[in-house]
């Protein structure tokens, strides 16, 4: 455990928590906050691949189909 380190972190501008545990598939981390803002991040670097403000609050986290 003493070899664990933080490679990157992400401050989210919204004052709301995440809807669910982040989902990682094919090197991309998908997160969504309770205000319905969606993010796709490079899982290795934390670089933003896209962000999208949905219309309204979120009730569930991201999901992958045939991924």
C-alpha cells in the first residue's frame, strides 16, 4: 500500500456529487454529476475528451452497451 500514488485528479466545477462510481471502458472514464453534467476523461491522464451539460438532474450513472 505504501507504493500507491495519485497520477491525476479532477476538480469538478459544479457543487454537486457524482451520481455513481466512475465507469471505465477502453481507456475512457465516464462520470456524471447529480446536475446532469456528463464527462469523458482519458483514464490515464485525466484529460477531458468531452463534457456535456444535460437537461436536468441525473438519476443514474453512465452505462456501456456492446463496449
